[in-house]
């Protein structure tokens, strides 16, 4: 019994180490294959449109409702201490520092990430990647690299849109519906939000999340078993691994950025 347990544990550790090594090698291979990609920007812009534009609606709508909730809950919390005039600052800091990058990354993993995994997985199942290699076309450069950089570029833009729409949602609830002073709402926000410490740190977070989530989605599709079940499992792993990675990275980045 003990030997079976040790054997199973060793097998899990061996498979995990092999997957980490393969993922690391693939990541650097994608970076190396990106060297000549910038001479063909159309490949990247097409993927930015596919990834970013098709995710825009869910990002904007989610940001609006998150702003609604922040405005409502923030007002009731601040009102207990007579600080409801700071509602704009609360909404802006919550969105730019934390909720904007994190929720955008989670939605990105569920929308664009699964789409990328399924697309690459189906290309592998249909032997399109193998056909590219037979024609001396590097699939990392032609397929994975454009999608990787498109995700890295699209993520910060989507996070900024999420935060901006969320602030508008907080304004609608706090000022238009509840009656918080409009001047105090915007002036507190303008005076308390620092463009480098708050906004830029949020952008840095979204870039890191974009790198992580996009590569996880591409890697899961690239290593998926070339069967319908294999592609389905890879798509599920993209959401699970991507979401947990975002939450873990968020803790590390927050500890580095805001605990000085």
C-alpha cells in the first residue's frame, strides 16, 4: 500500500515536472519565433480584432454592473462613517488597482482563452499543424506567436475599458440615483488616484495576466490530445489553470506593488 502511494506520488511529480519543462521550452520558443513577426503586423492585428473585439461586449457589460455594485455597496459602507463623498475615490481605486485587471483576466480566460484553446486544439486534431511543418512553416511563428502577442496587447486595453465603464456605473448609481454630490465624487477621485502608483500598476497587472492567460490557452491547445475529448479537456484546463494563475499572480503582484 505504501509502495503504491509512493509510486503514484512519484508519477504525479514526474508528469508535473515534465509538463512544466515542456511549457517553459514552448514559451521561450514562441518568444524566439516572434522575431520576424513584426514585419507582418497583419497577423497580429487580425488576432487582436478576433480576441479583443469579440470580448468587448462581455467586458463592458460586466464592468458596468460591477460599477453599479461598487457604487451601491460603497455608499452604504461609507455612509456609516459620514464619508459618502469619498465614493468616487473608493470606486476608482477598487477598479484600477484590483477589480479591473483581475475580473477582466478571468473573463478573458473564459471567453478568449477557451476560444484560442479550441482553435489550436482543432488545428492539431485536423493535422493542420503537422501539415505546416511538412511545408517548412513553423507553426509556433505562424499560429501561436500572433495569438500570443494579440492577447498580451488586448488584455490591458480591455482592462482599461472595464475600469472606465465601471467608474461610469459607480457614477450613475452614486450620483444620479442616490444623490452623492457630483463635484465631490469627481474631485475626490481626481485627488486620490495616482496615475503611476494606481493606474500604471493596474496596467502592469493586466499585462502580466495577459501573458499568463494567453500562453496557458495556447499551450493547452498545442499539447491537447487530437481527439474531441482531448480538446474538450484542454478547454476546461484553460479556464481552471488560467483562473487560478490569475488569482495567485494577483496576490504576488499586490504584495510587491502596494505593501511598500
